[in-house]
C-alpha cells in the first residue's frame, strides 16, 4: 500500500548553551492513507519532538533536522523551504496541540482565527470562510456556534476549546492530522467525546492520524499500529493487536504491565519500571534502556541494537525473539501456578474488603452512641462553599453565587482511603480544601477527631493542620523554585517543631529515603528532578510532621503510566507504615478504584453516589457514575468495549439546573427529575445514591 508519510533515519538536534543536543536519532516510520498510528512512550522519549519535526516547528525552537528524510507524498519536508512549509502547514498537515490555549491567540476571537486559516489556504471570501467556520464548529459538537465565533479562548471550557482547535485543524481538510496528547488535560467524559469525534471525522475526511499519547488505553482504542519510543529512539513497531497480545521489547512490556485496569486486583502492588528515562545529555552506552531492563547483559551495555524484524514486527532488542518464546512458554505453564497467584490476590482483596466492611459498619452506626466503636477521623455535615459573582448578567443578579460545594455530608474513617471522582467543575478540589480549612466554609461543619474546625481561629487551626496535610497535583507549582529540597521539606519541621540543625538535617534525609529518593539530593533544586521525583518530594513534605490525614488532589494524573504506578505503590506503602488516612481526588477512575476503600462521586457541587470501591464499579447505581465508567478506554484491543461518552458538558455552577442537576445530560431523565431534587438514600448496604430512578 502507498505511504502518505515516510520518515527515514530521522535525527534531530537542538542548540543549547552547552553545545548541540541530539534529541532524536534513527527514527524510521510510515503512515498510510486513512491509517491511525499511535506514538507512545514516557515523557522525554521524543514523541512530541518527532511530531513537530514533521511540520518543521522545531525550526522555531532552536532545533534542526541533521539527518534523514521526511517524505510527505514524495515531498521531502526536511529540505523544503519555509515558503513551501507555510503552504503545507494547516492545509495538508494540521496539528492539535496538548494545550489548546497554546494554539489560539488569547486577544483574538475564536471565529477570527479559524477564518484566518481558511482564507490563508483557500480561495474563500471572508463571508464564505465565516460560514464554513460556523459549520465546522457545529460539526465538532459546539452548541450555538454563531455565538461562539465571537468568544475569546479564555471564555471557553477545556473541552470546548479542544473542539474549537479540532475545527481549526480541519478547516482546510488536511490529509494528515497530528494530535499531540489531545485529551491529557481533559476529564474522562470529555476525552471519550473527543476520541469519538476524531474517529468520526477521520472517516468523513479520509485522513490519516498520528496520535501521540502516554495512555495505552487510548492507543488500544484508536490505533491501527503502535510505535513505542524510548530516549529518542523507536524500540518497537507493531500492529495494535500484536503489541497488546505479546509485546517484544522489555520496555513495551513494562509499560503494559504498569497499566492499572478496572479488572486488576485492588490493594496489590502495581508493577512499575524501576528508575526513570535518562536525560538526553547523559545517555547510557549500548541499549539506552539497559539500566532499567531486567534482562540486560554485557552485550546490551556495550552495543546498541538496531530496529530488527522479529516475528512480523520490529523491535530494537538483542533478545526480543528469545524473550517472546520464553513468554509463550510461561503462558503454557501458568495453569500450575494459578492457584498460588489466586490465593495471594484473594488475601490482598480480603484485607482491603475487611477495612471497607469496618468503614461501612461505622457509617451505618454513625447516629448511634459511640461506645468504643470506630468513629470518623474527619466528617463533613451539610458543608457549603459558595463564591459570590463579581458581575451581573442576564442570568445572574447581583446576589448570584457559584455553589461549588452544596450541602455535602461525608465521613472518612481511620486507615481508609476515600476516593472522590467527578468531572472538572464538580467541586472535588474545593471540598478537599474546605475539609482542610484552607478555605473557609460558607455553611455547615467539619469535624476532625471530634473537634469542630469551622469555628476555630487561624491560630487554633495551625495546631490542627500539623495532622492534616496535602499532596498537590502540580508539585513544581507548589514548591518555591529558589529553595533547595532541604528547605522545601524542612519548612514544616522548622515551623512546628523545635529541632537542632543536625537533627533537622537527619529528619530531612530520613524523609527523602522514605519516599525512595537519595538523601544526598537534599541540596538540589526542584528543576533538577523529573516529574515523578518532584511528586515524591511533595509527599515527603506532606508526611514530615507524621500526619494522620492526607489529601492527595490529582496527585498522579499528570504522570506517565510507569511513574504513576511508582507513586501509587509509594502511597500504599506509606499508608501501611504510618497509618495514614487518605482523601484521594482523581479523574483517572482505574487508579481511584485501585487505591480506594470507598468512593464518592460528585457532580456540580453534590455527592450523587457513595459506596465501596468494588460496589461502585461492579454495580453503579447513578446514571452519571455509569457514564464515567463507560468512558474509560480499555487497554486491550482484543476485548474492546463500546466507548460511551456522556453527552454535553457540565453546566455552570453559577446557574445549575433545577431538580436533579444531572438531568440535562441523563438519557433516563423524567419530568420528576427536572423539578424535584433527589436525596442521598441507601440502595444497598453501605451504598448510597441520589437518584429518583437508580440503576438496579
């Protein structure tokens, strides 16, 4: 079959203060007309750089192609002039960026920017271009496209902005669409909508897609072929079915084993690839994966393997064929070991289940006298957090408020992990901050170890906060970049404890070792660490005062799958060692399920469902919960599910719908749902749902 894009032995170099830096080397890949190819690998593997080189965007980032060809329909883009590239970009090859705000100019309206792209590459008049732009916005599912044309990027939600960027990318009907992590920052529901949209548009326009992702579930859902990159090189190429059925490179195998699935045993240790991807200015000799590979030999450490044909696919490993044969043999003898594996799994599940039963029993007896039975560590009663709006509109009077958290009651018991899920804008993070009293409640009460927190002064709260700590989503943003690690971790110790200099340094070293970092790294700055290492530093700071309660707010959502597994394992280990209680907020439902004993589902400021982790995923009672679960990509192409997206976006909390707040997106909504707000009622033991017509 003819190839649309043919990259041969591509090498990319960047000019730095320390001299040229080779970022990508010997990359060879092809994309056929109408085909979807996924480029996967950890951050720093060279995926985005490779994609930008196709459109020669690296020219604006001190980068250049130093070797190889980029043949696009027989035109070598590596040698094309800037004028030729301007004709290609947008018209024949278009790109969707990971961060949609980076693709739009914030000072121009959405419509004017789409019109500009159409007029630049087509013969349309501005009036014709405007009509086409409106049609494109409608095609990608943006409601009231005529009104959206006049809005600015900052006025659209993340999902809407991503759709607008897709509309602009499709404006000139490109032959190749490059999508660089197009759903990373989006909720599962919006992600499902965007993936379904890309599939639909691909069929309509008969275009090829190069999809860059670190989510193997998305690769399984979308790709015809998968290309795995590591440290600037391709290490494996295979069809999607081949790759997921039997990966040949140890790195690919490690990525797939690191995935947290909805059917994987809870509370067990996740597999993780030890170590981290090397810096491009400090690459190991031989195979670049050898320092992290359990099968590495002297041959691997001395000589780099080329990309070789092995069993109908390509793999850059000296022992790919032998390892594949060994895997087949292992599968043949697996039956004799199944009993042992199952027993271990059942033990782990029983351990987790026992804690859930204790928590559920305590919840059932909350209203009874506490005569020595387990009581909540932290409890919210009718908690409210409203934000006044500063401006008036047709829909909002001067007294309008954003009801971020609206009459939420929940209990979290000692030693358990309570997971909190829901789309962006549902109030999860606000609820967490109010529980910690980082924000004052508008109404309701928070009790921690029997103490009422909402009436305490800042001075009194300061003492309580020693026992309540937080791990942030963006560890780098939560750290002072001018402070060394010893200052960052040592700050809570200096504020709350009177330690001598030697004892303080010793405690900081112990904390670094506890979270799996070298104590000698205390004098480094945050920018000298990888994302996963920075998150470990954030965790070390959070446990410095030996708290009993830790809020982890999207603590692993921005991490690669292998690093994510490392941090999840660390959180579990620390919980066992230190007796921690977690409130774990996340939008990655498979990870929340793995960590949590109980889960609460939030929608537009309300708790709509609460139950044990297994019960929530096995028998969801709320239609919203069912939709969240159905929107998760399944990392197994041989057992694909229908990826179902919840239609529409979450309404504005400043103007929530009447009755059940989910009724505007619920296919089962009735007249009662539109007028009467459902209360949180128990449908099964320990399982609560706010729905007039719950699922059976």
